[in-house]
C-alpha cells in the first residue's frame, strides 16, 4: 500500500511538501537541546514553504492519490506560510517556557515533533485525491493538536485536551459516516473499490449519483467537519483548547487547522453542486455561519481570559467565511477566500503578540493586563493594529473582504445582510472595549523586557495592511478562478 502511494506521487514538489515535515517530525523526536530543535523546526517550515511555492510554477497532473488545483494550492501556500512564521515565533516563546520551568527537555522534543507531524497531516489532507485519505489526515491533525493542547499537564490543560478529543471524535465520526455515504452513492456508478473514493472521478460522475443519498451525506459531512471548523453550536472545544495550550498552537489552530476542515466542506459542496437534483448546500452553511457570527459576538463580552477572547473571535470569523461560501456567487466566493486569508494572517499575528504579553505579565486574565503600550510598546501597538484589523477597520484587508461579503449579500437578501452586519457590529464593540482596557491606561502586571522575535508579527500585519490598499492582479485572478470553481 505504501509503495503504491509513493509510486502515485506525480512530481517532486508534492513529495517535498509531505516528506519534509514527516522526516522533520521523526528527527525532532530524537534530538535533544532547545536551540538545535527550534532551529530545525524553523528550517523545516521554511523548506516546506519553498516546496509549496514551487507548486505555483510546477503544477503536477492529478494522480491516483494526490492532486493540486487552484483551490487547494491556496490553502497549501497559506498554511505553509503561517506554519513557517509560527515556528519562528515559537522559537522565542518556547525558550521562555523552558526558562520558567513550564516545559522540560522531554516536553520540547515531543512539542517540536508534534508540530511537524501536524504540518504533515494538514498538507496530506489538502493534497489528497481520496476522500478517505483526506478524512484520515484530518483525524491525524486533530490527534496531534489534542496532544499539544495538553502538553503543560495541568488539570485545566488535560481537561481542555480531553474535551477537544471527545468533541473532535464526535465530529470526525459524523464526517466518517458522511464519507461512507458518498462512497455508497458512488459505488453503483463508478464501481466498487478505490475508484469510488477518488475525488476527481467523483466530481466527473456526480450528475449520475443518487441525489437523496448525497443530500444526507452532506448534512453529516457539514456537521462533522463543521465541528472542526468551530461553527456554533459545535464550537465548545475551541475556547478551552486556545486558552490552555501553548500560544503557538493557538496560532496554528486559528490560522491553519480550521481552514483545513473548511476545505473539506468546500470539496463536498462542489460535489453536491455538480448534481443538479440535490439540495442546495448553501443555506445550511449560511445558517450555521450567521449563527456563529451573532453568537460569538455576544460571547466576546463575557470573556475574562485574553486567549479565550480571541478564540471566540475565531468562531465569529470562521462563521463569516462559511456564510460567504454558503451565499455563493463570484463576489461572495472571492470575498470568502480573501477573508480566510486575511483572518489567518491577522489572527495568528494577534496570538504572536498576546503570547509574549501573557508571558511578561504572568497571566492571561484580562483584568490583570493594563497599559501594555507603555510597558512594551512594540507588543502593545502590534496588538492594537492586529485587533483594529480583525475588527474590520480600514485600511486592513479584513475591511475589504467584509465589505464585499455584506454588499454582495445585500444585493441578494437585504435581511440577511442586516443580520450579518448586526453580528459584526456586536463583535466590533466587544473587541474595541477589551482592547482599550488591555492596551491603554495605568500599567498593571509585569514590566520585564521580553525576548521575542517580532519579525512574524510585523510580516503578518504588513501583509494584511498592504492587502487593504492593493491586491496584486495575479492574486485577484487566482482567487477569481477559485471562486468560479466554488459556484
């Protein structure tokens, strides 16, 4: 089986995207020492990013097990970029955790090995041309993050990891049942065996599938993978996982793993849309997305932990993205892709800032963090810019994507646009209220200098601000092509 998979890999870039993190995970599990393993983790992230970028130039033809198209390459490039920059942030963050004794050398080897295992699993899910293999890869990514959430071995961390495991298992079980239903639908048309799970073959033969079974399958898939996306009311694992795990994992969860689950939903949405006799998948996505935006907006006012605050912000924005793809159409799909990209860059930048803020203040409680712009100006103003961007203030790219989503929705359904704007305004007020408390006022908490790498924070925020001013023509055409695929 392994030999067949290796033989099926079409070209070297895909091999590199998968093999680099897999080999790095095995190597990092064996090597001691913080500086060496942190450097190797960064190097593996950089090499994987280079391999992903090479796919833009050297696009392989679809194989039996793996393929690359305009849709998944967006997720691959974005994921490997955020994975690389987070590894740079992680190096200084984890170094401080070792100094204060929260992590040991054994924890460190486990952490870095699991980090690269997560990168491998996500890239495997994104490149798989087999819906069963994609399911396995997403489950592997879930298990690695469960282990990393509980790495501190405190009561709260273990409870959060256990909740994540239980709810994630329920979600992945629903997704498995949906995958089996898709196979059963395809079997009478494609035939038994492997071919009935090959994505490219399924899409080409989808008009011949039984629509009733496809409809039921999508409901299970939407609920199953929607749990991984963090859509309300399937979100309960996400705030605890963010609050109790290492902050680099919070950045990876918001910037990468939620997107991978969303990618799975979009693949099956395309499959359903290829059969004109099935129900429209958009309304279910719109309902869950709108519910997530409004629910998360109100919940932001109740948070007392800074990482939980931005966990609910992630629920809000993933809901907005799901809403955009549910509405469909060239503009909404384009805006959904742009918003997914901007959210990944902005939210990970925010976690870069609050990770070090929590370290120097010695707490994650909002009531005990004040005046961060005075005690640590670069971190404080980085947080201010990040929160202003994620709240949708111009000129950030989030403003552009949110404007496109609301305007395209208003042209088709003004009532839905009003509800969406209401949810966004509720979240906007909550974020600005919390930001004013944390960033300004009389300093409260620790004032010790922080040894942090500011490059990832500055790089992400620069890209987000630049995107709000100008989007390069090739990027716009690329996203337009993907938006056409998703109609």
